[in-house]
């Protein structure tokens, strides 16, 4: 089984040029959940990040 992790920019981090704290926090939360879930431990993961793109529309590289 493979697990896809989708991380999306938060509006409060819209103008941050580095990887946003929102992205960092989302990654930590998702990784923590995967590590605690018996059925997901050991699964290969793939990460999709829309850092720098707003979630208000579907024109984002991680979606298309």
C-alpha cells in the first residue's frame, strides 16, 4: 500500500518565501498520524506540496 501526503499553503503564510510553517506543521501532523496507525506503518509515502499556491482554486501543481 502507498500513502499520499498532500500539504497545502495556509492563507496566513501566503507571502512567506521559505517553506511555510503551515507546510512544516502539516508534514509533522501527517507523519505522526502515519506512525501511530497500525495499517499505515511501513507504507511507502509520496508527498505532494502546494507551497506558495493558495487553496482558493484548483490551479495548483500538486492537484494537476
